[in-house]
C-alpha cells in the first residue's frame, strides 16, 4: 500500500510545483508590462525667450549751456524731479552784467530814435537817418533778448519728470559750455528691445492680425516675471546682416518705478505652432546634455533615439527632430530596461496620456 501511495504523492507534488511556477511566471510577465504611446500632433502655443535690453522712454544728458562756476545744486542723485524744477545754477554775475549793459544801450538807442523822429517830422533830417535810428534801436533790443537768454541758461531746469543719475561735476566746479552735468530718465514707461531671427519674424508677421497688438511678458534678472504685460509696438526697418536678426521694441508700463534704464531681462512671447509633436517630459532621459527617448520597434525591442526639443511646456516637450507621429515611445520604467531589450508593452492613446498632464494648448 505504501509503495502505491508514494508515486501518487510525488506526482501530485510535481504538479503543484509546476502550476506554482507557471503562476509566478505569469505574474512576472504582468509585472514587467510597460506602457507605450506615440507623440500627439496638436496645434499649441509655445513660449519663446529673447534676451532684451531695458531703456527708459526718455533718457537724456543734462549739459551746461554756459561757461562759469557751478554755484548751486538744488537736487540730489537718484532724486525724482518734476518738469521745470531748478536743478543747477551756474554763477550768473557776468551774464547779469551783460544784460544790464544791453539794456542801457537799448535805452540810449530808444532816446536817439525818439529825437531823430522829431527832427524827421520837421524835415530837419532825412527819412534815411530816421530809418538808421530805428534799425539801431531794433538791434539794441535784440541784444537785450540775447543777454536774457544767456542769463536764463545759467539756470538749468528739468525738461520733464524723471529720476536723476549720479553727478559728473561737484559744487564749485568750473564748467565749460557743453560739459556733462548728469543724466535724467523718464521711467514712467520702459522700452524693451529684443532681437528676433528672420524666420521667426516672418512667422510673426504672417500670424499677426491687423487690429491686434502682441502681448509679451518680461522675465527680470532675478527670474521673476514683471507684474505688467507689455505690447510689441514697433519693429526696426532693417535686418542686421551680421546676425540675421531684426530688432523689436515692446513698451511696458512702470507705475511702481521698479524697472530702471540699462537693466536686462528676457522677453517671453507666445508663438502659435501648428501640428506640433508633443510628448511627456517623463518619457525622456538625458545623456551629456542631450535628450533621448526609448523607441519600441515592431519586434517589441527598444532602442534609444536622440531628439531635439523645440520648446518646453508644463510637463510637455515639443519635439522638433527625432520622432514622427507613428513612433511608439516608452512612457515609464526607463531605468528598468536596457538597449535592444525585448519588452511586453501596452499601448495607451496619446490624448489620454497628455490629458493627465494638464496640457495647455489651442
């Protein structure tokens, strides 16, 4: 009886072990099943970055209009000044004396003219002498006006509301006509210049509607986006033959005075892109600053392929080169596979994949 039972027990044991191994093998195959998908072809908006220079809407040099000693300075560096506010005073004594001299000569010419006029009315002098006296009076009055202008030039006033820069001279300095005293900036609005390549310029002009202006944003040097958007209002006439770029100018309001003349930043401009190839960022990996994806072939073997990224969106890459819409790429488990390894895969529709990434596209 024991001899009969032993083979039966051994057979049952082998059958159970074989069944358990098959079950574990199936579980392992299910555990190593990878998700794959394809790039999604979709019209979208991408954000282009352009290095920019920030300029005040008015930035001028304040120079001396007359020669003399700098007698008074009524403002300070970095101070906000108002239009017409007195800024500098050049010693006016010499110009005051010239004005008094011109006024005295004008008074003398007036008396001489009146006397000549009386004589001419009695036919004592000829009309030509009266005309000469009149011309002499007019010349004297013109010299008075000129002396007043020169005296006025000793007072240097702000031509517009703005912010003072540092002083180039100090109190008591002897300044000559044309010497630089300081600079003045009107920062109420800022002009931001940036260069656009020829191909992107053509795309911009093609997509631009006649009744619309393009809104742009400004990323400042601290990588923060400026609170107020700007508008592209003008484009220069000519391309730079050396760089192949053309200069755009965007105008930004600056009510808080945060932006200053001479700053740098990046212009962020949204550009429409038709039939863009979109893939999840998580489906890529980097090697020596180059981006790759794993492409799954018809034989279910994976091979790495380098791609070129045209733009970056939240969780999304816009692929410029390296993929087609029919390629299948590995979505997850990139560190669990090796080159030319054959895998078990499950295909997921691209729309379903990107819908979970909060895609923003139009």
